């Protein structure tokens, strides 16, 4: 009977314990990408990975994918240094040529793992694959994200819980160190293209003196899974406008509903927000979805610090219920803002901007007004969404839905909270398994005849 009880307990633990809980949860992430080295790329390309877990992880039998699978060579093979065991919260470099990397970065003392890579300078999908052929992390980058026009600058992950990458602040990147990036790219619009609503508005006063506010975040490609990732925003600057001086504006997507109650074709809408100190005529700007469907603005105007609602009946853009990407482009076809999500949109919920780098689903719809959210930010119980989000940092946020005292902690604690929930579920499952096993054992004891004992 005791052996039978142990057997039942083992079965229940196996059934309830999530098989992907340990390794495939993304404990190793792609953290930095040097795809266009200063000078020749040959043998100089590298990718930094990071162990974001609290335990060491062995990469033996793992692969790097750049269109083909390439085995990670165990140091010191081909000039590598260190080992394939990555300590908790530590970095490692995957180098196209370990000897060349250590020549380029002569003071680098961390782990260098030799492999093979050929990173495209236009766009590329790269993956980290474990010894069981599970994709542990995947990044899709594009030259618009940075690092191409400015050769020698890497792409660096904004946060370990985000899919967004931005260009490094430093030539040659920051291998083995905390990322130091710049998500800001300033895009100037000639006054003629800005098409101010009020021609008398020649003086523009900025409400903040923070110099970073005037920068425009660079473009983020989609991920994985994506990503998720990230969007670009534009701001005004303190200046005097004349016929030749450029002006800077920030137009962003603030909320949209891909799966409204009732007919999607009749009830879908997209909300824009003008986070500028000027009223703007959007003529020749255009909105584009994941399918490439475009809506070119004609006579629409959006006042400063105000909203504009675009209905699907007007734009003819149909939002996908199972993942979507929306982009806004300036008249110069420069990407001004991008937001993406993956997963299934719950009926009646909008996807709305809570703050910088923080988008959430909400069933409190507020077209034309400040976004509102339930107390519980995890309002969906379906597949987790991957979000490509803004390129600005929380310190720079000056937008209507930001609670700067909360955003940073929410972003940094989201993954910790998720892991805590997994632990709780696992313990509950094991407990339930034990209770059911004991119940079955008691039941069997009652119905089975007693075992005779030979004296």
C-alpha cells in the first residue's frame, strides 16, 4: 500500500508540475548585439547573453541560431575563455571569433564562447536554443533600431523584462557591463510639413527644461515572439518658429480596441494623443497596421495635449484579435510611433498606455480621455501578450497616463511577481496531489480485503 501511495503522489506531481518551468522560462536572454562592427564585420561580430536567474546554468549542447544552428564551443576551444557554465546574474559573450573579440576588447575578463555567426546588417532573427532544442530567447532586429548608420554601436536590451533594444551610447558597446543605451532619435519636420493649425503660433514654450524630453526614441522591431520590444515618440522643443526652422512634434498611439463588443467592423477604434505644445494638422501623416494596410491623413487636426479618435469605418483598418502592430509615420515616412501586442484580445478590452514602457489591457474604455485601469493589471487570463513599447525611459515620461512613482517598480517587479505566482501554483498543485493521493489510499484501504499475515 505504501508503494502504491508513493506511485500516486509521483503521478500527481508529474501531472501538475509545469514541464517548462525551469529552463524554457527565459532564464538566459540575448542582452546585446554587435552586428555592424566599426570597420570590417568579418570575425568581429558578437552577441552578449545574460543569466537573469539566481542559479548557474550550463550551456553545454546549446546553439546560436542566425538562420542556421551553430554549436557553442566549450572554452578554451578556438580561443574562448571561462566555461559554458554561466553564474547567476552574469554575462557571457558569444563571439564569431573568440580570439578576435579578445583582441578588440583586450581588457575583457569575462566568459567568451566561440561559435559561428553571420549577422545581416539590414535585419536578422537570432535565437538561443538549449540542448533540448527549446528556443530560450529570440530577437528580431532591424537597422532602423540603430547600429547601422552609426557603425560600431551595438543594440542593447532596455530591460531584462522588455523585448526592446536601443542603440548603445558607446562605440564598441558595453560587453560584460550594465547596458548603456540611447533610445532617442531626433526627427525634425520642416514647418511646411508640420502644417500648424494656427499660423500665429510662433513662440513655443516647453513645460519642462529636461533636455531628454525633446529627444525622439528610435525604432524597435518586433520580437518573438518578439517583440514586444517598442515604440517611438516625438516631442516639441523650446524654439521660435519661422518659415525655415524645423519643429519637433510627438504624436503617439494611446489606446485601441481590437475586439470590441458587437461588430468589430463597426466598433473598433484607435486613439491618438498629441503630446506637443502645438496644434497640428496631420495631413500626409499615415497610420499602418501589421498587414501593411495604410490610412493616409487628409484633413484631420489634433490640438496640443489632446486626443483624436479614428474609427475603423473611416480608416478601413481592421485590427487583428490575435496580435497586431500599429505604426504612425511622418510625411517624410519616418517612423514616429509603434506599438505591438501578441496573444488573444479579450472581448470588450482595449490595449492602453499606462505609462512609459507599460501597456495594459483594460475594460474601462476611455476614447478621448485619460486612460483608466482596474486595480489588477493582469486583466486577461489568456496567452501572455508580448508588447513592443516606447523607447523613452520612465524618467522622461510627461504623458497623461503616467504615474512615475509606480511605473518603475511595476516594470521591474512584473517578472518577479510572475515567478512568485508560478511557485504558488506549483505548491498548490503538489498539495492537491498529496491530498488526492491520501484520499485514494484511504478509499482503497476500505474496499480492499485486509492483507493476511503469516505468523
